C-alpha cells in the first residue's frame, strides 16, 4: 500500500473540502474534489499548488482512490485502536484505526520512524479528520510525509 495514487494532491475529497476558521496553508500539493465541487474557505498555497474542482485529473484521481481506500481499510495486520484526539501523541510505524473521527485540536503530533528503512504510518477513520489552528506534525527518525497515509470514511 503506497500513496502514489495521491499524485499532485495534498487534500482530496469526494464531496467537499472545508477550510474553516483561521488560515490554512497547503504546501506542495493541490486541493481537489470529485465528483463534488464544494471547496469552501481560502487556503494559502505554497509551491505552485491550486484548486481542482471536478477537473479531469481530479476525476481520474477519485476513481483510483476508491480502490485504494478499500485496500487501506482492509489492512489490519498491525492495527492499533486509537483515541479520537491525537494532539500531543507520538506514533511509531503501523496502522492506527478510529471507529469514528480523528480529531487534532491542539499541539503537535510526532511520527517517529524508529530509524526503520521505510516506515509507513496508516491512519484509518470511519469518519473525518478534523484539525485546528496552530497544530503541526513532526517527522523524526526517518519518518517521511510520503509514507503517511490517511483512509477517511467521509
């Protein structure tokens, strides 16, 4: 399981993407929606990224993601149940599953790769990922952003 299907997207949803409250910054990827077209709020983009609303590249991505989502949700070999609130926690490589939403209300989440050669972090939620202002991820000991995968139900 890899995130190669993500292509140029930092954020993609089937129906809507909402940026609420304070300014969100998207660094290094587009924001897309397909088959829906609702992107609300005004994120700042860095690195030439932009918005794709039901464009052909977004539609192609959406078709691929259904298969990838099913594969990601089927991974259970090393699944750890997780708390709904993840702020302040440290995760090591593995699969983490929430029976509802994943909430990141404050602080920092640390992903510790344990100096493994190719550490993968898979987060599964039956609902959404909700983040707040002034939150961040810290990648250490070999953890890489391209090995962090999110499988979200809505």
